[in-house]
C-alpha cells in the first residue's frame, strides 16, 4: 500500500505573529518557518504504517516556493521514501491545492492519502474534504486513531458527542487530528540520509490546473487588546460586578 502525505510550510507555532503595518498580511521576514504541525502528525502516522508492514512506500508532497523543500527534507528525514515539490510562488487556496493533489494522486496511484486536518496559518480545514470529493473517494476527517482492517480503515474521530468510529474502504482520504500520535524527533544521521532520497520538482504550470481564488483577503489586523482584570475578595463582589455589567 502506497501512502501519499500532503504537507504545508507555515510560520512556526512558537513564533508570535506580527501583522504588517499596512494590514496586507502577516510579516514573515526573518521569521522561523516549519512544517504545519497537523501535517507532521500525518507523516508520522504514514511512517508507522510502513514500520508495521502495512504500507510499502510513503510519498510526501508540498505546493509552494523553492524554500518549501526544507520541509520536504524534514519529512524525508522522518522516514518518508520520496518527496514531490509542486513549485509556485503564487498563493494557493484550498480548492487549487486539492486539484493539485488530485493530479499527484493520479500520477502516483496511492491507496491512502493522509494530511493534517487544517493548516495553522489560514485555519480553513477544507483541502482534504475537497480532495476526496474530486477523487470520488471516501473520507475520514479529524482522525484520532487509525486501524487497518484488510482493504478498509477503521477511524476513530472526536466529535461533540464523544468518540465516533467509522469504517471506510480503500482508497481513501484521511485527515489527522492532534491526538492521532506524537511525531518523532528527527536525528542528525537521518537528516544526512534524507539528502540522498529522491525529491522530484514539478513546475505548477506543467500540471495545467486552473488557479481558482474564491477568497480575497481585505485586511489583516491583530486581535484587540484585552482589558485588565479585576480582583475581588468575596462572592458578593463578583455578583455585584456581574450585575453592573449586565451579565446577571
């Protein structure tokens, strides 16, 4: 079983985001960039499937500028066998990303596509679902546990009412949630070995995919500053304050 994993380069989640003065977006100059954390979880799950003898090959793919190869090398160091870079300097929105991934799926013919449930930069959570729709494959989103059952997958996902367990036949698209696993630490020897693994570069134009921009960003602004809190000594003071503010 070949597993294809989609990843994205984002601002590292430890970085404090700064908005540009003109409100045109987030400042990324000199900012540490990393692999989207949910995508890292998806790669870890794919590698575990390979280590268990269920998967035969793990292929990782990303869409973006040349600098995105850094994240592909990280995925290769984690244990992926091959990387594909669809190179473009333009913004890629979820539907376009899904169309690109669908083209890569047609080329690579995987039995399973894994991806993070969302990327922490735009927080859309749409690409895996759109990809499944384009392919006509079953989908299991927000997975917290994956079990292989012959030609099917049993996926547990956290929902408002508790834990939902669903069964999907392969090929399928699965998106990873936070509790699916804990990604491994990449060691220096693995980073060196990753340099010898294949990394295929595909210019975006070669895919002949129409770029669709359904969403336009009008303005980006930082969250409003929180008002200072008030310390109280007794329950009566809390009740009085809540009444004054119209909460009670």
